[in-house]
C-alpha cells in the first residue's frame, strides 16, 4: 500500500519524470490505491490520476502502459489518455506521430483479436481497443486511410477469430457514422464517410454473405447478423432485394432459436423500409408470406 506522502511523490514523478523512463509499476500502485475501497489514500490517488490525465504529454506513455502494466485498470487508463489525445489533439500532432498511433493501435487490435484465448480473456480490453480504433477512423478515414475497408475485408478471410472482431469494428463504425455522428462530427465529414462506406459496401456485403453461407462459428454468425442489422437502414437497396439475403434470413437463420432474435431484428429493418419503388412490392409480399409461414412452423396453433 502506498502512503499519502508516497501518492503525492508518485504523482509528481509520473507527471514529471525528469528524463527518467516512465514508471509503469508506480502507476499500477497509484491505480490500485484509487480502485481499492479500503485504501485510506483512495481519494488522493484518484486526484493524482486526474492530474496525470490532464498532463499534456501523458498520451505518449500510453504504449508503455498498455505493454507493461500488470493492472487492467491501468491499461484502461492508458487507453483513455490515448482516446483523449485522438479526440482533442489529433489535427495538431505531427504526421509521423499520427501514423505511429494508428499503426500501434491496429497492431494491438490484431494481436489480441487473432488469438482466441487472448480475445476471450481480454474481451473488455479488446472492446475498448476497438473504440479507440474507431476514434482514429473518424479522424483519418477515408481521406488518409483509403485502404481501411479492403484491408479489413482481406484480413477477415485469414481467421474466423479475427473476422469476428472485424465485424464488431464494422458495427461500431456504422453506429458512429449513421447513429451517433450528429453532435460529434461536422456535416461535411459525416457526408464523406457515408459516401465512402456506401461506395465500398459491396466488399463488406460479400464478406457478410460469405460468412452467413459458410461459417459454422455461432458467435461469428451472431455478430455478422447484428452488424448487418446496423447496415440495413442505409445500404443500397439492391443488396437487400436483388440478392439471396431475404431468403437466407428467413429460411436458414430465423428457424434457429440461437439466431432468431438477431434475424428478426434484420427482418424488421427490412420490413420498415418506406417510400420504395413499386418494383419491390413482390419482394415484400414474399417476405411477409415467408415470415408467416416460418412462424407457423415454429409455433403450434395452441400457442
């Protein structure tokens, strides 16, 4: 346990290392005190962390924290200061620093999500890493990172574990652009990102189609259905009505209890589409009649 005087000294050393290497183990001690309800120095440790988070260069220590910390909460602290820098300082950072942050975060995401055991034990950490990556995408894609979608689709075909996390990233990206962007990004930026996602959606759709047709991994199938549901409100209609998507949802996934809720969400999105051309009326009739037939197979007349 760190003493009160020790907390003050530790905070000063972390904020002003005076040319020495950043002491990650010292940060772990402060974080442990801050998150321990029984530690008498908890309030002081929290104050020290707040001061450290406001230090202008602390984000440059994020990689050291993420690589060497033995405390999960310290690693979350490292991600938080990195997120803050991406959101508030990105445009004033030198190009080589921006590229360094981007490459580090991408490499870390791939490292964790490529190992099934690691992806499972570090699930919460990986989720936060994904959010950090999406923060970078909101700054860099598509103008400075035009290869992101092709790279992500290509890597998805190398490993189902990696592919599963890539689906989570696509779901987050769609949510950020189409659901949560109104108050966070300027209209022109949102418009450009929407146009890019639309123009590259063929590759994303074919990846989803490949997964739904070939994968036997339930968790990958579920997140693919969830990701697809986020897409259905904005993708070009041809991907919905001129492909086998509706048939696959109705006949392959809706009958399966494990996938029924996510599939129903997808079908609801499709059924809610409005102001469509009359040419799609036969598809809607087929959708509703097929849905009722499947319901009849699932539930007995007494239900």
